[in-house]
C-alpha cells in the first residue's frame, strides 16, 4: 500500500510540473504574437538594458496563467494552509505587475500595493514568522512584532526577485532552484499541498525559460518576477514555521531559517548589498543603477548564460552547505553563508579593479 501511495505521489508531481510547463509553452506564442502586433516591447532607451532590439516583456502573463490553472486543478483543502489568500494576493500582484509592464506604475503606488498584498497574507492568511528561532538570541515574537517583521520580509523578497531580473535566465533559474528546493522539503515533510504550489511554479518558469535563455525572445517583466518572489517568500515562511520547536512539535528539519536564507541567498544578498552601497553613498536605495552582481560579472566578460550558471552554482553550493552543516545552528550558518557571499563579491571586485588597472596601463603605453 505504501509503495502504491509513493508511486501515486511521484506521478502526481510529474503531472503537475508537466502540465504547468505545457500551459506556459502553449500560451507564450500567442503572447508573443499580440506583443509584436501591438508593439509592446521593452524600453530600449533605459541605461540598464542589456539588449539592442525590442523584446516583449509579457512572459509573466504566461507564468501566472499556468501557475493559477495548475494549482486550481491539483490543490485540495488543507487546514494548515488557506490557498484563497495566496490566490487573492497573486491576482493583485499580477494586475499591478501587468499595468507596470504595459504603461508603468509609480514607485509609491507599487510599494503601496505590495504592502496591501503583504497585509492580506500576514493578517488574514496568518502567513507570518512567529519566532526568530534563536537568531540574535531572540525566540518567540509578540504578535505586532511578528506582523511587522513578516511584512518587511515579504516586501524584501518580492522586490529582490524583481531586482535580479536584469539578465536572461537569472530570475527564472533562481525561481526554479528556490521553489524546487521548497518542494523537495515539503515532500520530505509530507506537506503535499505546499509541494504542489512550489512545483506548479517550477513548471511554469521552466516553460518560460525556453524563450528567455540567451538569446531571449521574451522577458518575464514585473508580472513574472513579482509573482515568483511572492510565491517564494510565502513558501519560505511556511517552511520555517512548520519546523518550529515547541512542546508538542519536534521539527523534521534543523536550522531551517538558515536553510531558507541559503535557498534565497542570490536575491537576498544582491539586494542588501546594493541597498547598503546606495545608502552609504547618500542616494535613495531605490535608485536604479548597474551595480548589481550580474552587471558586475558582465563587466568581467561573462555572457548572460555564463553569469546565470555561475550564480546558480553559488546558490546550490549555499544550499548544500546549509544542509550538510545544519547542526551548527542558525546564527553560525547564516553568518557563514553571508561571509562566503562577501568573499565571492570581493573576488569580483578584485578582478574588476585588476582589469581597470590593466586598461589604464595599456592606454598609457600609447599616449
């Protein structure tokens, strides 16, 4: 009987990923046709753009359609998770992202809508962190502090995925790694409803990547990156909460907050890094620039695909470290993960400065 149930779940997971991918693949050609017919292209004039020709940025529409249809077909009632609040939040985020991709949305309006979405998830959906799990010596959190912290984390991760969507394939690959990892953890813990949500997102992104890997024919736009960030942070919070220590609950996974940081380390580290640099430079943390880690790797001569592969490898390495050393505790693990990322960033800085010095030396030779 157990073998039958195991086989049933495996087939079910394959169907979820396969159907989600198929819906995306079917939807995208029509989206490309409409985008070209209506001249709905990316803004070529923006200084951060990496392409010299118009590319539609409505890939997120296909991701949203595929994800929504798949979870509605395969999800079921689960007392530990109310999917309606997730869907409501996803629809609101989709509408705002689509408006931004088509005609633009003011940053204050964008932030306000993201805040409303976060409130829906945290207050109505009760999707929130209730403890710091020993990080910085803090354990259980008062309700108000829990709500504020959870909203801030949701806003951070949602925008972090939006910020790393700067080169072909990076946000998509990062989304697959994150949601694939969450799905594996939920399956291990027998939380199948949450695994279905993560797998639906994996399939939707995988179908999109066929059109987004260099040379890109389509971008996901804010519609896609904000949705991926939203689903990823909800799954992250649920994973942490399900492994909370309590008098009646013994966690199935250890050091889960550190593991979650490792799973989301690429968008988290890049966002915190650029925000720190902008603030210390006296400019707004939301000022656009070309100082993201993927931009800096392009300066070194890496292609879009090579940069994406390197950052995906770093992401997987951090996850592996968090899993292998899960017994050392959250504080030490999180600190170690960030120190490794800082070392990686310093190596890029060293190489960039070395190349700049070589360039100056060559110019001086011919003066």
